[in-house]
C-alpha cells in the first residue's frame, strides 16, 4: 500500500524551491487506515483494531525475548518507531468509528497521514517518507489532564500564552507570568534597528551580510567573554559566514573574538563547543593575570558563537556567567513556510477556527494558522533569549537586531514586543547604534568590577587538585563556577 501510494506522488519540478523533488500527498488518518485495510487483501478479514492489538502483543513478546537473552538494547530505534506507530494507530482507532474524539474534531482531521518521496537528480531510486502527524495536542494531553487532580505547567518559554489553553484543550484558571529574579541593573536590552526590518527581501540583499558583520563587530568590541549570535536559519548563517570569509571580514571579527559556528552535523558539535570554551577560558585567564598584577581586566576578548534558533545551542546548554555576557538575535525565526508539516498545521488551525467560530471559552478557542505560525517563531525566539541570564548573580546584554522591535521604526513594534517573555519586555531600550555601544560599554564597566556579581575563574593547581568543591564544579576547559 505504501509503495503504491508513493508511486502516486507526482514529480513536481521546483517543488519546495528545489528541482528534482517529488511532491506529497496528505489524507485523513481514518481514511488512510480504511484504504490500507482494503489494499491488504492477504491479511485475515478481521477489524483493523484486532490487528493492531495483535501487533502490540507480538512487539511485547519480542521485547521480552530480547530481555531474556540479555539483548535489551538491540533494535532500540526500530522498536521505538514501531511502538510509536502502534500508539498512533490506537489514537486513530479510538476516534475512527464515527464517535467524536475528546478533542474538538474527528481524528480523521486531527491526525494526518503524509507521504512524500524525494528523487535526487542523476540518481536512481527515491528516498521515501511516511509520516503520521497529530495537529491537535489536546488529543493526547486532555485525557491525561482529565484523570489528574491538578496539572502544573512551568517553563520560561510559555510566552506568548494566548490560546495556549486552546492548543491543549484544557482550561487553566490560574496563570502567572513572573518577572526575572535579577534587578534591573543586571540586564541591558536594546532594539537594534539600523538594518531595518529583516524581511526575506532585506536579508537577501547583496550588502546584508556586510552590514550585519559591521553590527556584530561594533558590539563584540565592548562585550567581555562569550557572545552568542542567533540566526533564524542555518541557510542565512552559512550565507553570511561565506560572505565574510570571501571578503576577508572574518579576519576583522576574529581579531576581536574568535568566531565559532554551530555545525549542522551532530558529531562535530562537541569540537565546536570546546573551541568556543577555549576562547572564553583564555579571556578569563588573561583577566586573572591582569588582576594579580594590579591592573584592570580586559574589557573585550573571549569568543563569538554563531548559532541557530531551534538548534542545540539555543535550547540545551547552560551558558552561565562569562560564557554568555551578550546574546544577539538576528531577525525573527519563523518556521519555513514550505515545510509540509507547517503548511498542513496552518491549514488545520484555519479550518478548525472556521468550524468553531468565536467562542468565549479559552479551552475551545483556537488560533488561526497565521497566529499559530507567529507564536511558533516567538517561542523559539524566547528560548534563545534565555541563554543570557542563568541565576541571580549573573548579568548580561540582549540585542534584538531587527527594526520590528524598534519603537518609531515599525508600527508593529509594540505587538512584537508583547510576544516576548515578560522579564524582557519592560527593559527594552531604543538607541542608535553609537549610543547603544556607548551605554553597553558603561554597563559592563560597572558590573565587571562588582565583587557581588558571579563570574568564571580559572582554578589554580591547588584548586583543581585538592579542593573537592572546585573539582565538583569544574566546567568544560577546566573552568570553575564561583
């Protein structure tokens, strides 16, 4: 059935912006399973439900057998995929008999089957993709919430919270957005609008990479320690890096801070991070040596890490103290419009909103596709913002490089600022770049010499060998948190 359906996918030159790719087909889950059962004439003539139950039992027997043989880890990825597939079938079956789901629509529209086939030019064969996508989180979340006495969801990136209840299908009568634990003096936030609104047209201009490079150079010159720069996509980041190498501007940046680029490949990630930490370590070592000699520490140096929103750097690493004294965000990370999953989710939300109409209950209210799309962008944006301040003794700067956050430059600035986490919103300032760099230099000059502020210190030989506390808190590159 899968092979036949994949063969039905027409070859569309230019689909997704690239030549030689096939298109895709999408259908309701219940419709797909009915078609699958009709096509599998060799299977016993019994309901699909019993076939899924039998498959689950066979899978459980296989896992027990592997456990008995001491081979529990064997086939882990394949077994996990099979478990997920059968679990998805169960959600479909529960709602596939014409009885409404616990969500708002039938599973036939909540869960979609997507089949896409890609054929590379000049190569034989195709790479095939078959996906089950659930576009209604309430299908899974609401049954759990119905059984629980209390549900508490806590995260620094729940904002923006509009229609969050509608996505989960559960009313939350108590909602709290808390301010940050740090006082105002420990955070500098600036909306950098000198490059204009970073729309698709602007970032594709020939001079954009050069202009952005000069912005990064100006801020890097006054930021001590580590500086993180987040791009909305690998494509834009790599395009800028190639431009800077081609024009020689990368040498200018590296003379201020060594530049490290987040790789796409997972096996290269640790090497890149070690290179970044080495640059921060060198800054901390130079600062310690200067202070022992009675001099003020350096006001710049460290390393610059270029990364991508939704990447590993933006979501999975704790950049404490000198590891991230500044976070700069380039543009707004909207999901790729040509991604089939994004396209189908937008269509699903639009259709669901039309079907339900205006509703006073937030647990039933649904975001339209456009509003959902924007919220996904700002969730990723807020996640990257949070790399800067990690505890009450930390301090740092955030620079929003996009005129869509600049009051006076964009009529959408108030609305865009309202999508940011509460701890950031009231602290955003608007300067021209020269003023911003001046104020940022003063900001770091004040806090770098404050003994109550946290920072990274290079342990001495005694610290690293004999002090169990220093050893316990050692970080990459033999850094200790103090």
